[in-house]
C-alpha cells in the first residue's frame, strides 16, 4: 500500500510538472505571437488573459483627407489594459473588456464571430490589432473635434454612438453620423438630424429639415469628408432654405 501511495504521489508530481511545462510553453507561444503588436501579457489564469497595450505613437501636423491635425494628438491617446476571455481549447476570444473604458469596442467580438472564415491571421492577434486601430481612430476623432472647437461652432463627439453633434447659431444642433473608420476612410459624413436646442427656437418645418438633409448629404465627397467644411455647408443650406421658405 505504501509503495502504491508513493507511485500515485510520483505520478501526481509528474503530471504537475507536465502541466507546468505546458503552461510555460503556451505562455512563450503567446508572448511570441503578441510581440509584433507590442502587447505585454500581465496575467493568464484559467480562461482570462490580461494584457497591456502601449499607446500608439501619432504624429501631429499630418493631413487626412484635407483635415490637418494641428493639436497634440498624444493628449488624446492613452495606454490600455485588455481583459480577454478566451476558449481554453483553442484560445479563440469570446469576450473583451478594456481599461480605461474610453473607447467603444463592443462590436469587435461580434465582427470576429461573423468574419472568422475570412480572417487569415490568428483571431487573438486580429482582435488586438483591431483594438489598436480603434484607439487610433478615437484619438484622431477627438483631435479633429478639438480643432473644430476653435471655430465659431462648438462640437461634441460621442464614441459609442459614432456621432458628432455640432452646435450651430440660432440654437440649432446638427447630429452627424460617422462611418466606422472615419477619418481613416474615404467615406463622407452624414447629416442625420437637425433640432432646436436654444431658448428661442427656430421654426423649422419637417419638409425644410428633409430638404436640408437631402442637400447636405448630396454634397461633394471632399466636403463631406471634412468636418468643418461639412458643418459650414450644412449651415449655409439651412439658412438658404429658411429664407426661401
């Protein structure tokens, strides 16, 4: 019986050593895979992977589709930690959270699920790359809105809704929808609504609002790509329609 107990104890020890070696090997493979993304593994327990993502370096003074980024973009970029829930069998990401929670990445897992067949890189690497892209896009948008606030209009950016609200003269708010990759894509901005917000509301008929939206969203692409140009054009159209109405 004593000999059997010793054999069982030895087997358990060997199993523990094998599991430890496997864990070390998996961690080495994981770190090697994440190296190109400058991601650092902080912890990996059970099916939860916690990692550090350094803020991307962005250059000020660059021009994107005619929009010059004049302010210090670095002030809108920060380091993040990711907490990724993975499948223990194949390391496929199942859920992701970020800290600080200042960028909306809710759609990434859904996008991953629907695109697995066409994604050539490992899913975990793809997810990290997409998170970094979200950080960059968010920083660029905040920088552009910050620059735009130096104009005669004021602007607010809403990350989760992917929208910008421009506060115009006459107490009118223009809500603008942003395409998912703007300003890194060639798609234009889209006017989705106009509403009164001032104490002395401007009388705007529904037909006038519809006409203004139609004309604004039909502007040349180079105008709709540029936030300030687009908002100025929207205001010009609105004033023209109010005067002719």
